C-alpha cells in the first residue's frame, strides 16, 4: 500500500496534527460568546476610521528577495544528496561542488551589486 | 551498539499475546506515540510560557506570576482558557476563509515536525530516511500561513507584518538549511538517529558543536529568526505594527499563533540539541561507564536508566537553549528590517557556504574526525 516505508506514520501524524486547529475552533465555538454589532467588525487602525483597503499593489522589494530565495533554495536542495553521499564521492565531488557554489556566488555578487539585496 | 528499549516491539507483543492479530496490534500502536508527543509538545509550551514570564520578571527585577498555583505555575492554563472563551472577531472586510486557514496552516507543520525528533535510541515516532530534511521542508510551509493571515486581514499593519514575516523566514531559511547540510555531511545520513549516534561514544567531546562551531552559531541565529524571537521579532514589532499579522486576530485564532510560535521555539531548541549538542547523550558516555563498572549493557535497570536519562538530557539541553533565547530577548535590542535582511543575505549566507566547503575540505583531509 505504501511505497515509501515509514510514511504511514507521516500520514497518521498529519491527520492527528490537523485535528489540533479543528478541535480548537470547535471547542471555542461552543464556549465563547457570540455578540452582535457592526462596530466591532471594523478593521483596526489604531482607533481611527480606516482610510482605503490594504489589498493594493505592493512594493517590489519583497519580490526581489523572493526571487533570490528561490535560486538559493534550489541550490541547497541540490547540495543535500551531495552531502549525504560525500564520503563515497571523494575529491572530484568536492571540486564539482566548489564550481557549482562558485557559479551561484557569482550570482549572489551580481544580485548584490545590482541592489537586489538593498532594502531602500 | 546497545539498541535500548523497544517499546513498540513489547507493546505489539503484549497485544499479540492477548490474542489480537499482528496487523491490528500494529495499527493500535500507531497513534500512541503521536498522541504522546502531541501532549508532550503542548505541555512543553505551557512550561515555556511560564518560564518566559518568570525569567522575564527576574530579568526586570519583578516577581512575575505568583497567585495562580504554586509559583504561578497555572498561569499558562489560565491564559489558554481565557483565549478559548474570548469572542472571535472576523473583520467585515477580511476574507473569512483565508483568515481562518492562516493560523491552522501555521500550527500544523510545526507540530508535524515532531515526527522526527528523537528522545532516545528508539524513542521517536518514526525514523524516516529523509530525516532532518523533513523539518527543513515543513518549516517553509509556515510563512505561507503568515502571509495568508496578513493578506486576508485586509489591514495595513497585518499586510506589512505578514510580508515582513515571509521575507524574514525565507531569508534565514537558507543559512539554516546550509548549516544542516554540513551536519548531514559529517553523519553521512539525513536521519536524526544517525546524526545523534555519530556524536556518541566520546561524551561531551564528541558533540558536533566542537566540530561545527560556526554552523552552530549560524543555526542558532537563523533559528531565532525563524521563530520570530527578539532581536528578530520585526513581523510583530509592537511599537511599529501594533501586532503585525496578528493585529486582527482574537480568541483562539490568536491563541493558535501564540501556540505555534512557542512550539516552534521548543522545536528549534530540540533540533539544536539533536544536531549540535549530542541529543540524548550524557556528558560522559554511558556505555564505557557501564563496561568500566563491569555491568552488562543489556541489564534491564540500566536500559531503563539510559532511556530516561536520554529523555532528560534531550529536554535539559533544549530548555537550556530556551532559557538562552528568553535571556537574549531582554538583552538585545530589535534590529531594523534592512539590518535583518543584510545580516541574513550578506553575512550568514556567505559564511554558511564557507562553513559547508570548510567542512567538506576537512572531511577530505581528516576523514576520521569528520565522520569518515
């Protein structure tokens, strides 16, 4: 039934963990008060009437970090199998990983120089 | 190697002896360790919140909670009950589905990561081959929940807080994952059991922290940032953003965020103790002590002693780190968002790459000391 050994535990635990928020919501619904009122559902803006919504086009800075993140996250994922098998691979694998990391470091330096890692 | 106590085997054997088929006995065993770990994690959070209050009070020369139970120990339960009976406000302009899903998505992966935390030789839910990588991948799900919560609230503070939280946790995830790569390389395995076993045998001298001092510091800094602890608590910087992505949350949904962040702190501390501080190992190796006193390793009372000492050691190391995190909260000022991202990208990322290559080079030069 399970191709990957041990993952029935993962599925079981996923189910049990998913019950935590469900149980919390259900219990809270049973015991909490349900007051009515329009004012209490106004968006909080330090006691002022909110001006405009928050669903607007947002600053590009965050997306630059997200893009650089994707590159380095994939790099990290590639490095995991290399690290696990490193004791059988020897010097050649070390040089290869050195080249691989060097290419990505060039990318990091490029992003750095272009200002992708600057906040302002 | 002493395999320790096989609780699963004994439990299944007991049920089979009672006349149940083996398959039923296996299925009956399945939820037991999970529920135990879940309850343990929740208890751990209660203890941590109490410690946080008490240590914070001591750091500020206050007394802290003292009326609810002995030494105020029941205050976390009072907190939890209070959150449970508070009314639940969903802002009129918010997206109610995403607003409700947000805290759930934050809490589930954090609890799920306990699947691979070992408290002893056989004392973990399951020894997946993917091991510590499961934690790395699960920890990247939580930012989605934070972003969801921040965006669904339709509140400017929440949006800024959610985006900050996402930017922060993706920035510190890479140094964190890269310092774990160095550990994985020394143990030649992703399994948390193998990682701890590779550190055993020499007592305190065999722990990874001596071979990976840079990795240890990177991991600890990145883990604090992932948990949004001070000095990295920008997403909920109360002076600037009210409460960040939690601004619109009330009642049990806020409670789930609170629970999630504390479980995450306990979990990160447990992982530091597993990856760097020898997990369940005692300061002196028990096996050599036993053979020096000429006691057989398979003596039942010795096995029980080793098992319970393992749990105590793991928790002791983890709570020492929790203590450190709480002290750091009252020692360091909060960094700015540009300083935070600079530290992550321009300092920790290059240093963790260098640390990884250094580990690889040292492993080639001294195969014995770095896990052959």
